[in-house]
């Protein structure tokens, strides 16, 4: 008897339906074909043991299982439940009448219980698009899949529940999630706030500009100046995720298996902070079975690289293309996958190895030339992609002891949202969303300077020794400063403020 059941394979952040065909004839062999990996090939041991554990016995027959399409690699143990149900339907242990109406996925334990699987959200989206009635999967993944409206989602604890459901002995409880209600109830719910930050008004202003224009930023300052504390609060002043952005972000984390148990939808912008010992693959993604890296996990949020010069040079260099294209392409001989990578880069670094170069109170003990050598660990092409260079100095005791509360994140965010709305309207036909994404040609249209502004910029570049690469960055940042002021034109004060945010471009900065 031939029976078909359906699972799904995830490629990048998209899913492809996999048909599991089981044919049972006379004999005593088990064949599994269709480009399965070792984990799938080993599924027969888990499946037979799990079925026996819940009181059933598969007849001794020749069982041929084909996983189509055969040109797609099937990876992992998530097909255990799909194969088990198809096999039991083909051998007459369960009714095959409704099996074809569902996507069925889950990893089996030897006692028949189900373990959670990765990539549930893209699978659920694909199931709905292809007209499947529902999705049967482990209970811990149910809320994540139920985000997709119009699809019956049933979370189960063990294979026995699925068997009895198809044999009409029980009714499974459908998991229902009100996506909009859940999303808007938790949006902007952060544990940190800018009201915790004492002093640092100039730094908070620069971070507001970076958030308003989507600009990459690097914070330069001694240990204990508050660089990490400030960076962790940047997501709190970014515009809230839209529902579309939340779904796209959740898909990436779902594929990586980073969704919390029994969670449904990511409602806050991600903040990823990998350690400086991270490998190239872990940062940008890839591997034998490609997975999204930290850049993609930070999509629609913030990627924070603390102690930037301590990262391996090769790691920093592979970031250049994703920062420019905002997408990661991983190519293999048989296939290629793409992961979105549109995040705001926030980096921090000490000004020198000892950390006290240019410190107001402590002397730098680094030897002559060491400071410049330390800064040279960051390549020029990478600095090309960082719009704002900001010096952070320690907060004096008087500011730390102040009882007057600082401005909170909500107030800053309101200004950021107003500036972003201006940019959304400006770039409606251009296919971009913020000032940081402007091309050189767009600068000519949207960043026109007055004669006085052009003179100020020319004078500053000559007097401060600013590099040529600083020109475009200054114009982009000045455009954002003008947007925060609700100014249609870039004035001289906007140019002046933008010039101040190019510390590392100044000749002789490191002595």
C-alpha cells in the first residue's frame, strides 16, 4: 500500500514541502531514499523503538520510503514523526484518510515523546501558501507556528496522541495565537532605559542621530567610560518593529533554533553581542549545513562588537560585503542560500592597548607608535562603512551623584520616529528606508548644501585633515541631523555637528 505524508525542508529562511512516500510490500527490508543525511537515515531506530514504546508493532514487511523532491538535502531528525506516521498508515496501523491534509514534523525520543524542532515559522508559512489544512508538531513549537493565521496548528506531546487523532479516538486541541494582540502587548518592552545613564549628553545625542538615520557607529573610550552600557540601550530608542519586520526577524531566529520555548513572535529589536573570539562562520553564517550567523540574527536590530580591534582581521573583513549589501549569500557546490542582514553596527574600542590614550586624568603607558598600530587593526574599508566615530569620556563624580533623572528612552524614541517618518516619505520611490542607505547619486539629490555649508565642509576637511571617505559620511549624518530638526535644508550647524563625529579620520588623532 502506498501512502503519502508531508514534511518540510528549510533552505535559508524559506521552506520547501517534502513528500514522504511509503510503500509496503512482502519482504523484510527497510529502505530510505531521497537524499537524506545521516540523522534522517538513523531515524528508523528511533521510529521503531518509539512505536513499540506506545504499544504498537510495525509488521515485518519490505518498507520503501522515498523523500521527494530527491534533489533537496533532508537534514536533521525533524522528519521522525513524518516518516513514522506515513509508515503506520501504509501498514494499516492508523487510518490514512486525513494524513495528507497536514504538514507533520517532530523529533522522536525512544519513549515516543516529541522534541522541538527548528524552522517552524517558515514551514508554517509555506504550509498555508500551499493550502494544507494544518500543522502537527511538538507542543513546544506550537505557539511559534500558530502566528500564521488560517492554519490549524496542533501541538502534541507524543506520537500516541497523533496516532489516536488519525484513528478518531481523540480530538487534538488547536493552538490559537492572536498575533496582533501579542505583538502590540509586548512591543518596546525593554529591561533597560536611557534614564539610567548619568551625564554623557553629547554621547546620547550622537546615539540618537545614529538611531534616527540607521547609521553605523563606533564608540572610542577608556575602560569604564560606559560604552557597553550605552550600546545596550540603543534598541530602546529605535523605532518599534513593524509586524512585517517582526515576522521576518522571527523566521531567522526560528531557523537558527533561537526562539524561546513556547514563544510565538519576537516583538523587540534583537541585540547581538558576539565575543571577539568568534569565528568567520559564526559571525556571517554558513557551515556544513548552513545556518544564519550573528549578522543575520541581528537583522532589524543591533550588532554590537565590543573591543573591535581584538576581533580577528579575517572576521572583520568578511563583514564588509554584508554591511554594504545587507544580505548574506552562502554558496555551496549544489546550492546557495541567502539570509537577510540589515542591522545597525555598533562597535566599541579602547583608544590604545592600555586604554588611557587621551584620558583626562590617567597617563597612557603605551610605547611610541603602539597606538597607531592598535588602530590599524581596523581596516580602512571597514571604517568606510561606519558613519559616526564618537569619543566617550568617563563621567565625573558630580554627574554620577546627580539626583535629577535623565531623559528616558521613550522621549528620545519619539524624536527618532519623527525623523524616520521624514525619511520614509523621502525615499518612498527609492527602495531604501533611512539616510544611511543612500548611494552617492542620492546624495546629490537629497544632500544639497548652501554655499556657506560647502565652504565650512571644505575648510574643515583641509584644516582637520579629514580623509576623502569622510565626505559622504558627513553628508549622510548632516542630513539626519537636519531631519531631527525637521529642516528641509542642511544648514551650516548641521554640517558642523556631523564633522565632529569623524574622530578616526583626523590626521594625527593617534599622535
